[in-house]
C-alpha cells in the first residue's frame, strides 16, 4: 500500500448511493449498474470523498474497528483499487 496510500479516491461522475428497503445500493444509470453495498462498503464510499487519502481512510476505519485493523489494512486498499480499476472511483 506504500505509494497507493497517498491516492485520494472519489466517486466517478454519475455514481450515487440510494437506500432501497434499508439497504445501500450503488447506482449508475448510464452504465446500467446497480451494486448492493453492505454497511462497511457504504461507510467506505462516504469516506472516499477526494479529500482523504487511502492511508487516512484505513486509519479512520482502524480506529473505529480496532478489532479488525489488520483486515482493514489489507481489504480497504484492495477494494479501493478494484473500484478505481472499474471506473467507479477516480483519483482526485
């Protein structure tokens, strides 16, 4: 995560979160994309605002969920990198 820790991800144009039956759903109408988010992914989405770096996001989540800090340090960068590669996030 060394150099990736300084990336500042934010949602790409056209994506938004909608709450459907109490569940967060990621929507992009033009791409005909709908993804159901669990609460962790929804929180991650809101933290990726282009202002925070990946390293800062990992630190925030690790402080909130210290019992899973090692998983957060591994999983969060992977998820952000996946979203970047899919065009869901862009680097601010």
